[in-house]
C-alpha cells in the first residue's frame, strides 16, 4: 500500500502489541467458559431447528432442559438422544418440540456418541464449504462487476416478503450489499424466532427461514444483474453466535459483529459478550463471512473530533479479537464513520485524515465506512451535500464497504426513492473522481498529516492506559464511549457457564483445527 | 394574516414535491404524475424531472402552485414547550446561570408497561434520533428506573434522590390502561401532599400535552419529542417556580 501520511511503523506496531496484551487475559477467560447461546449455536450447527407449539425454538428447549448440565456441553445430550432413539436430526427435533427431554435419557456408549457427532460435524462442514465455494465461484464469475468501495443499502420493512421486493429493487439500482435491519430490540431476545416473519418494528426478525428467503431472492438478482450481491445481517446481541451459525448455513456474506458493542450500547453483560463474540467469529471465519465492526457507534455518544482515537483503538482491539478467533484481515470490515459536526472549520480535512489513516493502518481490511447520521437534520437538501462529501472521502481513501447515506436520515426509514437518490449520488461522485486518489499527495506537516499522527499517538496512549487497567476494568470505568458497564451487571450474565473438565463440543474443536487456533 | 407558500412573489403558492409512482418511467408515467399533482389541488403542475428506479417504479420531481391558504393568526399550538427549545448545551448553560445546581430527574415506565423504548429515548445517554438523552446532560442528574415500576415506588425514589421532576412513560394503551395508571400516580401524589413538590410529566406515542394536562400533569410529550423538549420544559418551569417563590 502506498503511504501518504508517513505514519510511524513503530507506533502502529506498538498499538498492535498493546492490543495483544489487552486481549490475552480476556481470551483466557473466554476459553474457560461457554454460554447458553454458544450451546444453542452448536446445536444449530448440528441441525437442531424448529419450535414447539408455543413458538419456543428447539435449541432453547434443549438448553433450558439442561440447566445444570451445560458444563458438559448441550451437544452431548442431543447426540446421545440421536444415538439412543435412532432418529434423524429432523425426527429428533420434532420429538423435542413435542416434549421429549434429551437430558432425561441416560448417557450411552461414548464412542457411538463421538461417531455420530463426527458425522454431524462433517455434514455442517460440507454444507458451509459448499456455500463458501459457491460464493467464491460467483465472485470469480462476476469479477470486477462490484463497485469499489462496495455500495451497501439497508431494507427494513418488518415483513420479509416486502423486504425481498425492496432488496431486489436495491440490487437493480446498483447495490452490492443488502442488509436486512432487525426488528427493534431483537438483540435483547435470548432466542431466535422460528420461521418466516411479516411483523417487525423498524426492521425484520433475523430467522433462519427469513435468511433463506432473502438469499434465494438475491441469488436471482445476482444472475439477473451479473453481479454478486452480498447479504448482510446482525450477529450481535444475546444470540450472536446462533445468528452467526444461521448465517453460515444460509450463505450470508457479511455480519455485523463487534467485540464490545453489545456491552456498551445494549447493556449486555461483558463476560457473556466476550465469550459469544469468539464463537461467532470462529463460525464467521470458517464460513468466509466478512464481519462489520461497530466503531461508528462511539461517535454517536462521543465527539468525533475529540474521541477519534477511541475509534482507532477499538479497531485495533476488534482486529486482535478477530485474529484470536481465526478471522483473516480480509474478512475484517473494521468500522468508522463520517460523523464530525459540519460546522467545524476544516472538518472535511479531519475526516479525510481519519479515513486515510484507517486505510493505511489496516491495508487488507475491507473497511466499513458509515455515513453521516448524527448531524443529519431533516434538511434533506443539506443532507445531500453532506452525503456527497462523505462519498468523496470514501472514494479518495479506498474504503471497502460504503454504507450509503440517506438524505432522509433522521426522518424515516428510507423510501425507495431515498435509496435511488443515494445510489445516484454515490455513483456520480465515485465515477467522477475515480482516479483522483492516485493523483494526490498530502502536504508534509499539513493539517491532514498532522491530524493522522495526532490520532495515532492518542490511540497508543489510550491503549497503554487500557492495558494498565485491564479491558474489563476500563469498561467499568467508562473509558469507551463514556459508558460505564460493571462486569457483574448487564443482560445475559445468567447464561454464562464455566466449562466442565469433560466439556463436549466437537464443532468448536473442528473449527479451531480448521482455523489453526490453539487448544 | 392570510399566507401561502412563497416562491419568488408573495403568496404565489409555489410548492416543490417529489415522490415515487409504482409504474415505469416514460411519457405516460410523467403525465400520470402531473395529473396527480393537479388532483392534489395544485395549478400549473409541472414535472421537472423523472427517472426509472427499480422494475416498474419511477421517481418524479414536481412543482405546482396552490391557492390554498391559512390564517396565521388563528394558528394554535398544543405542545408543552413554546417556540424556543434549548439544545443540550443551552439547557446546561441556563441551569448553571439560573439555578446554580444540578437538576434531578427521575423517570420510569410505570404499572405493567414493560416498554422502555420511550423512557430510554428521552433518558439514555445515546438518546434517540441524534438527540442525546438526559443522562448526557452535564447539569442534569438523571435516574432511569426502567420498566414496570409501581407508582408508589416511583414517588419514594423521587423523594429519596430529592428529584425536581418525575417522568412517566406509557406506551401500552390497550383498554386505556395508561389513563388509569397515569391517574393513579397523580392521586397518590395528592394523597401524600406531594403534587406540588414535583414537576410531573407524562410521555408516550399516544400521549399529548392536552391529555396529560387534563389528567393533572404539568405537561405531556408525544411522538416526535426528544430530551431537548423535556429538558426545556423542566428547566423553564423550575426557573418560573424560583421567581415565584
């Protein structure tokens, strides 16, 4: 990568070393624990699916039955039940939905359980490998057809069938990435609803059936337009790993997944989140799913100029957490945002500096760049200009994933015309200045270069402080996004379980081996 | 004073519109768009731009002139707050200058209502729709008690932290349960001789200032209200009380 900012390599290396030291003790904790949703995700990878007559999903039925036995791994009892009953996965799911309690069956021959489990792991591995190969083949077939940066649009009708129409329209208009926004507060549900859904508030439930429906619709669009369309959803909240599992099975291509977002912005317990994010990311890594991290959110509570270093520091930490889960850099959609107050003199230069800095520090990552939201006012005409500046910075600094800014941000979820205008805006700016980046250099000691150096220095100082405090203490003290989260508070703590000496999870073992992780 | 929108001449009634029609772009779509604008009551409707979007959808920009007018003198507003809404910075500045202490605000979803989306939008740090919540205000000490808080517990807590104001959020309105619950809080306050002790405010998607005042609240905030509005109302009321004291 050509460097324009002359960022000191030793500072960047120092930030990475600090991140390793910050993340290490957290990962030691993670290794020793599992959670109810990690267990349910494992069951889903094995094929547990469906729901009982009250709509309680089968993975939840199983885990709820095993309350005091989870330290051994829920899969042990599920596989044991398969062996004992001689049922297929579908047959057993139906029995569980009808009331069978797998924990009540006496444990049988261990070698038979191991054999059956290996079979399930192989079936999962084959299915996800096929998904990955399909995506890779399509990307080769349609190479060069996606925009660069990729243009990302959201749909959020609440009804999956309406979402399909909007998503196909977005694809027709030129979107490379379509994200289905989840219904309000799904992140706080400790289960994943079952089946196709048509009622959501501000978004649509993430369910495996909804994933399948949207994937099929976008695959049609892929063939029609001769361009791969990346399907995106949210592996976040209390069911983070389960949604990652569903995404792997149904060939999603990107998932929002942050190592700390849920703790800070959803008040989910930090132990729970750290354990969940690791397993999610291992699944994402194996499935070739690009994660999108949530640094942009810091800037919704903190000032984008003053606290720019927290974004960079969080990118370093998310990168480290991702490596620790086996994700390669090319799957790390590290996040940041164009969120400075438009009234600031030279604010544009500071945005350019931040975006270029991220580009140079994380050269292989498909950086996810978020549009202005905080200072969008309802003045749609000014909004168009703000978005045009954002589009300019994104193109000029080679961002990877470009969320399109809506002129009606802060008013309503986008109308079809809002998306169309956003795409026209981005395509115009990006085409009109396609090769500008290669033509410009930044002035030595100028505003842009100085700003980037300053933010890097501040990020290193901040990481030093976090390293001294320890990450969990730092979060308790409100060092991130100015939000304090005590380690023993927050949602989902009761779903944390210490792994027993006999903890059984061959899916975890398989993923670790495939991803080259220790243990 | 009778007024109409202003283009370049007083009361010319010029309006710009943009919209999507579920038909392909083309002469027929453009004519349909023009007729539609005329049917809205506009004269001289003109489609100045159109383009195709997705399959079977097209976008239009239109101008027209209206003869509809309003009498500005008869316009009444129902909001609890007037024209001037303080930003977060302004509210804190006004508190520092006029009260010289932190303003204490307690909020909750009361009764059986488990929907904290409203109270969170007003109180949580992150706020809503790019309007910071009260927790973010340096000069406000905000206590968000969350969901399903009984009315008497809310009053006890407000006394304990020496609150200036109580916020009640009611989202669930089935069978008018919110009216009973809101009424109960006022009755409990009156029974304990505390009604005048606090500024009491209600909020929720189906609650307006008018309803809240009828039920004995100081003010009510419905759809489209942010922490800015609530803070402005409380701060102005406190200053008014201080001057009257």
